[in-house]
């Protein structure tokens, strides 16, 4: 759960590789886990899984670690206030 964070983005290309087939009308489940909270950054592991309603099986189709850096108005990294992190 994320609260109290404003995420500003800077121009960057993100290449997301898909590790399986995904067809229209399929159920996709998204999972996320905070891996690390550093001084100015947070690393989050994200995974998308295709869910088969007939078998109940989930197949991973995408996974990545994303790093979010807290920045000030000038784009410089600033510390995360860990007292507000749950």
C-alpha cells in the first residue's frame, strides 16, 4: 500500500519484456513487493501473471524490478522520510 508519496517522472524509456503469450479477454493478475527502501529510493519487484480460469494456474508473463527515486523540484535526489513508510 502506498500513501503520502508524490511520484514525478522524468523522460526515460522503459523496455518491458513479456515472457509469454497474452490474448484478449484473459485475466491478468499484478503482484508487487517492496524489495528495498534506501535513502532516496525504493525498489519494487513487479510481476504480471496470466490466470487460467479453467485450471486455476497462473503463468508469469512479465517481471521486473523498478526503482523509484524521490526528487526535489530541481530533480535532485532527497531522502525518503521513513517515519511515514508503513
